[in-house]
C-alpha cells in the first residue's frame, strides 16, 4: 500500500474514533471527524514539504 494512501486511511480512522469519544450530537461528531481529518491531512502535507526542503 502506498504511503499516502496508508497515511490518509489512518488519519480517517483516527478522526472517526476520536469523534466518537465523548458526549456529542451526531452533527458535532461529523464536524469533529471532518475537522480532525483535515488537520491530519494538513499536518501530513506540511511534514512532507518539510522533509522535501530538508532532504531535497
């Protein structure tokens, strides 16, 4: 499995599990899952650009 696909799959799973924790309405859970997934994706992109700039 390619690294990007695996990373996005793990980000999706982590965001869904984190959104299910706590007492939230279904709408808040959806917003939390989407927000966490986008944060994970942004962190992945930022980290990959950082490694590209450091290692060339």
